[in-house]
């Protein structure tokens, strides 16, 4: 099966330069730690998901706005070198690209991130409309929340007209309009994001799956067809109006969890574009993410398809 025969993935999202500092652990508020290593590498949730899908064999088009000052050319070249088609990326000569400052604790792989959107904040509905032909030839259209909602809504409207599957990775967490949620086939988010979007407050520890199910069921009321919650070591939970399925996590020693969620989404949309069942697409995402967290780095840690065994 060729990439085009399998169906195309269109990513509508962000492109960043990631600045990553590694230390033994994350610093406490007001604390300064000596770092172990520093690296700059391409990132952004949109860019990460595009690379993850391309490495897993999907034909990927990217719709984005990229500031060409400082690191813009490097970021564009990195995407194209991974096989991501960038004809629909608007090059903005006057703007700076997005920047993410990331701290990683080497003892447990945990991370904290500060994100400065740069040119990502300027992606407009008009930019997306200009790429309508690209969007509407996709089997799957996926977006995240590091670009303006108007651009995402426009992309999903175009996808709806073409009967494409829409996937919204609702991160970073924010309030979302009912119109966008009603156009979303797959809503992918972690437990914290799900509770925030559903308006739930979890004040005491409890059964993770029970709490996740409550949040997912609330989100289904917004018109989303499927809610997929990523639960870290507790796996993933897929909820529809008629069924709930739990996918246990694969046992793995986490070295670096930055980009794990994006790798998971990249695997999911690749599976959906290939016509996999929902369960098999989720498992592909899990398998890819489990490999990525066992390595250091973000895009460089994402696996190729021949490394995946389901």
C-alpha cells in the first residue's frame, strides 16, 4: 500500500524551535539547578505530530504559518527532510517562529514547558482557506490548540464538506466553542485537560479510570463522537456514546516524556488514515509513544514504522 493509497493526513498546527535543558530533576519555584545538557531542536505540537505520522508511513501535508526570522529556514528544512509536504506553510518574513522553553528531569523523565507562540498565533482562517484543496483531499485532518481557534474551525468545516475524519488534540487546555466540538470526530486529551474542559474538579485521589470515564462522558455531551483520554502509566481510555474501552499502557522505562503525546497522536491519525479500526489505531499510537519515551529527544526519538510490532 502506497502512502496515497492509504490516505493522507493534514496537520493544522504549530511549528516551534524547542530549547531543552536537562537536569537531574525539575527545579522548585525560585530554585536554580545546574543543568546536565542543553539542546535546540525542531518542535511544536503540529510539527511533532506531522513528523510522527510521516515516520510511521503517512503522507502528510502541513498547514501552518512560519516566521522566517532566526530559525525559520532551519525549521522548514527539518520538516521537509522528514517527508512532510510544506506547500501550504505560509512563510512570514517579518515574524519570529514559535519558541518552547523545556526543562526535563532525567531521574523520571518529567518535564515542564513555557511556550511563546510567535508566528503560530497569526495563522488565520484565510490562510486555511487558501489551502482548501490540500485540506479537502485528506483522509484525516488533525489540529492542536497552539494556533488560533478560527483557523482550526475553518479547517474542520472544510474537512466536514469532504467527509474527512477530524481529530482535535485539545492541548494546551483552554475553553472550546461548542461549534468546534460538534465538528470533532476524535477528541484526544489527557486527564487534566479533560477535567478542565468538562468543568470537573477532582479534589481527592480516586480511581483513575472512573474519574476519566466521568470526564469523557461529560465531553461526549458536546457532540464529540469519540473521546480518547491518555492516562500515562494507566494507558488510554476510548469512550463513545455506546462503549468504553481501556487500553493498558505498555511497560517501558521512560527516559524523556517530551513529545510522547504528539507521537501518540501521530500514530493514531496514521492508523485512521490507513483505515484501521479505532482500537488498532489507538494501539499504533501507544506503540509509537512507548518507543519514543524510551529515548532522549522529541522528533529524533519518534520511531519508524518498521520498529512497530502490534
